[in-house]
C-alpha cells in the first residue's frame, strides 16, 4: 500500500487547525498569565490532541481503503485500454496474414487482383516488398513509390532478419505529419521459402487506436499515455509533437515498465505532480499503456469528509471552553491566593504563607513551602558568610587567582590577577583571546572549552601579550569545584613564569653553543647531525657535511697570544655565517676545528659553498703591533650514502677529505 504524501497530510492539518486559530489568539495572550489560563489551555490542547489523533487515525485508515480502491480502478482501466489496443493490433495482423497466404511472391498488381478494398478501414496503405527491399506493388497505387528501395528502413532490415510478424517503431509521416506504424508479415511461396513481406501502414493518431481516451472514468485530471518500449511517447493529452522521447532516468517506474514490468505505483505525472499510476504491456506492438490519477484528486473526497468532521469537533470545543473555564475558576481560587502570596514573599513583603483552606493537599503544600523557605533563608545566610570569607582569603592572597561559573564566565578576580592581566569581573574568558599569542590561541581555547564541557582540570602554559604588547609566559591551573557531585564552577591560579622560561632557554642555548664564537658546540652539532641522518633514512632528504681546521693558526695563537687567537676564531665564525643559509648549522668543535651541516644540499652545491667559505676565510686577518696575521682553511666535503649505517661513516669521509686537502698543500677543498 502507498500512503498519502506528506504535502497532502500537512495541507489537511492546516485546514483542520484553521478554526481553532481563529478562536484562541486573543484569549491565549491574556490567560497564559495565570495558572487557570494554563489549565484551560491544557484542556483545550488535550481535546485538540484527542481529535487530531482520531482524525489522523481515520485519515490513515481511509487512505488505505481509498488507495486500494483507486488501484483497482486504475488496474481495470489500464487492462481495458490494453485489451482494446491489443485487439485492434491483432485484428490488423490477422488480416495481413490472411492476405499474405494468397500472395506467394510479391509482384506488381498482386494487391489489385486480390481485391484489398475491404481493408481500407484497417490500413491507410499496403505495400509488397521483395527480398531485395524493392517495393513491387502498393495500394492505393502511387507511381512514385513503385520500385523504391526501402532497405535502409529499420522495419525492412528486421523483416529480412527474423521473417515473422512485426510492428515497426513509430515514425512521423512525411506528408501527414502524424504518428504512423508499419505492420508487417512475411510472404512465403509454396515451398515455404521467404520471398519478401507484406506491409500495412496505419495512422495511429487519426485511426481508432486512441479514440475515446479523453472520456475514460479518470476524473478531471486523470490521463492516459501510450509509449513504445524504446521510449517514444505516442499519445499524451495535449502532446504538441506527434512523437516525443521520454526521460527514462527521471521516471524510474516508467523505466521499469519499458523493460516489461506491469503493475501499480506512486510517482510523478507526465506533466508534473504526484499521481497513482498503472502500467500494462501491449505485447503484440511492444507498447506500454500508462494510466495516471493525481493524488490530490484521489484523496480529495476523503479530505473533505475529514475536514467536515474536524470543523464540528472544534466547534464543540469552542462551546465547551466557557464551561470548563468556570469550573477551573471555582476550583483554583485558593491557588490564585497562593500565587499572590508567593509573589509577595519573593518581593520581601511577607516571611511565610498564610492561607485558610480545607483542601488537605493545598494545606500540606503551604506547610512544606514554609518549612523549605525557612531552611532556605538559613542556608542563604550561611552561604553569604562563607562567600565573604572566601573572597577575603582570595583577595588577600599574593597568588593571582580567579573564579568562573560553569559557562566559563569570570565571576571573581583577586587584585594580584587584576594587576597582572588588567581584567575584572564579570567578563567571559573569551575576552582574553586577543591577548594570547597567535600560535597558542587555538590550542589554549580548545583545552579550555574541553575542560568546561568535561569538568576536567585545566593546566596550560602559554604566551600572553600584555597591554604594551610585551610577551609573557603564564602558567594557569584551574580545578573544578563540585557541590553534591555537581560542578558549580572553576577556581584557578595564575603564575608569571616569564623569567623562568627565559632562564631555561638560556641554559639550553649555553649547553649546545660555543661561548666564544656563538656557533654550535660539538654536542649541539652532533644532535642536529643525528636528526639530519634520521631524515635521510626516513624520507631520503639529502644533506652534506663539511669539516675543516685552520692552516697556520698555531703561530697566531702562540706568538700573538690567546686573545689574538680568539679574535681570529671569531672572524672565521663570522665568515661561516656569511656564506651559509638559515637552514644550515655551523659549529666549532674545539680549538681551530669547525664543521658545517648543509641541509638539502647535494655534493655539488656543498662543494661550491665550501669553496666560497675557503675564499672568505682567506680574506680574514688580525693585527697586533703592526704585524698582520692571516689563516687559510683546508675543507673536506662528503654527503650521506645509501649504505651508511650511522653518522660516523659520513664524518669519517669528510675528515679524510680534509686531510686530502691539507696534503694538496692546504687552502683547498676536497670531497669524498
């Protein structure tokens, strides 16, 4: 069974509710201010809900019956149309077969000799075609048609191939402009050999095939369509062209019918809208009969009945409402007095409720309310005292502290925190977002939102930009406060750890850098070399290593003194910075030994950088007592190889290359 569409059900509900909407709006605004009004509205809504439930149940039950009745009607009409068309097709094919039995071979004048005038009511024309696809005879006689070759026509090729009765695909007549089909039967001689075919031309628009479709019992908007199995629409009311092509993908039920399915379904009408429809197959012609009944037309009678019943039910509600209102007014007079006294209690005009009533339930409510109110006042006083003590403790604390509610709004800030971040309550934590460092902003706020949602502690260290734009490091720790296992907010402490972070960063820098030149020391360089080797193993990222020491440095250090030697080392370090990139790492490994790690460099580029460094070192000089001291460098270059198991292999190659450079006479670059 197919239920009515949501659009029709929604339209029905709007029609049913329209009377109540005219009755209630003015009274509803006044009555909702009192308990009596709410009870009255509740009674009306209960009546409405009951009526709607019964109406919807009636609608659903009625639609099942209406749906089955309409389907039976569509099934009957579709089969009636199918049988009528099939009878006409079989009648014409039968007439052609009887005539074909008397014409063993196609010859000119054969049709006239057989006297085919009695077939005028069935066919608009006849032709005899031989096995070479030439028209040898026709009726009525058309001199221009005799001898014409129809071998390019699909029906001729089909007949020659299968040699059995056949109805062609519909086509539009060149002169008449109306849809036509060719009904064909094979011709056979006395020995049963195929000699050609007999064809009967039928105008399906002007003939009796589709007569009377506009007078079927399908109501005002029901329609009938005739479609060929190949998807050509032969007939549809108000069809502008003789033959049109249907969109099979947009009409899944029609697509199934064109593949041979018969049955009933719910879907789209040919020209839009929803409908019940039935499909039947005209097998001799390979046509599909479609009968459509719009859903609105199918369910309108039931909708009108339900609407009439609903209107009467809501008119009955309108008559009952005044009586219900009077009964409620008499019953709720004590409750009205209770509401007034509770309002006075809230405004501080009284300390307890005092209502004389013989209703036991109401008396019990009044006594319980008075007892609870007394306990509430005592608890509230105690809470105010505890809150005052807590605020005093937090305000006196040198530790920066804050309190928030469960939504993350700051409700208290002690003076220490106010002087640190210049924020006072009440304020949302989101107001601090603009002061967070851009790199820390999103992770900090995500952690804060998760802490509020999951009632977890919040612990985070992040950078904060103060009012002057200076960067500070803050350590924030906030814990959830629970009362009776229910979270009521968070209490947090804030510490300024900027100096500690600076001290930690300085210690880390000193641990990996040479204090004289500012370059990496051996420890820092080896760590970065290990990282580069790991990248080489994982992703094949190339890197090159340059090792060198200074030529003629010992005389500078021994004769000029250690201070002069230190100055020369600083200048060599400066030369290294000038020729290297920001991604490279330069190191002094001890004494006059230096190293370069060139990330992303092949051996050719690394050699060019080493050569530039050699030239730059050669230009450095120091002067003491009128004497100028110079040094040169002997550099060894190597890179990671596929068979390297550790960084020691590339270090050994670079070191060997530096010895080769010295062996060549120093002040040169060698690579291995």
